């Protein structure tokens, strides 16, 4: 019996990934760190710290210092805030409406460290989110692809892995959800090949949130 749906945020609820990828790629390029724009879709879900270490390992075969991490993360965040238009993902509110119609809890599990997330979510999707049911970068030690954020999401909902569904768009997010033992629905809203999301362990794959909302009633019948 499904009781809760755990939503990733960037690339699922918000159409923000192109701006994250652009901000990361420009920050990396400004500091001669080796990367491609697509890398940031593959890294998606990791903490900022872990992404910066990966770039330093690649380029200098060492982790970044705390000072370097702080400096680069700020540069990336400033660029992201300049580019981001804040638009919700098309179809996201349709999925949320379906989830509520079926009487399921809604939880957000994000690697984002944005402040006042709950205010933004409540503004863009009124009536769906509660402050106590959001897992952010501030709550976790490891971050995705570690199962920790999704395990914490289950705890906040008070449900077992078999009583939840995850909606994710990124390979590492899918890995995290699958490692937490949760049935994982991939929504491929970015440029990566479907194959990469399936290989990460996705149980189902949709091309966008609208298709997922169209199939939701059927899916619930099959799952319950
Ligand atoms: Ca995401």
C-alpha cells in the first residue's frame, strides 16, 4: 500500500537544471577546472562540496580546500541566481494534484542548500508542502547517491520503503532512492540518454511530468 511520494526538486518540481548546469560549467571554466556541460547532469544530486572535489581531483588530483570550496560554491550560487527564472516544471502541479487526490503524503528530498525553500514551494505549489516534510542539504551528512536523504524522507513521512514512491530525474538521485529500497520513477527532463537513468536502477521511466500525471491513476491501481 503506497502512502507517500518523495519528490526530488531540481529537474522534477522546478525546471532549474539548465541554469544549474550553466552556472557550474561557467564556474569550472573560470577556474580552469576540467568539465563538460553534460557532467553537471551526471553529478546532479551530489552536494556542491562533492562536485567541487570531483573537479579538483580530475584537474589537480587532490580535493579542494575548504576555502576553495566556499569560494567556488558562492560563485556558482551567484551565477545560478542570476540565470534562474524560477519556473516550475511543466506538469509538476498536475502530478502533485494526483498525489493529493489519492490521499498520499508529499515529501521533498533535495540536495539543494537554498534558504527559504518552504516559502518558495508554498508560493509556487500552494497547499502541498509542509516544513517538517522537507529534506535539504542541511539535514544530511552524505547526500545522494548515498541512501541517507531518502531514508530520512521515509522517516519524516513515517513510512517503510515499500510504502513509498520516489520521483527523480538524475542518475545519482535514482541510485540513492533505489539503495533506500524505494520503487523509483525516473522522469527524464534533461539531456541524458534514457539508458543512463535505467542503468541507475529506475523502475519506471517517463519523458516528462505531464506523462506521469496522465498515467498516475493507472499506476496506483497496479501498485495497490
Ligand atoms: Ca534533480
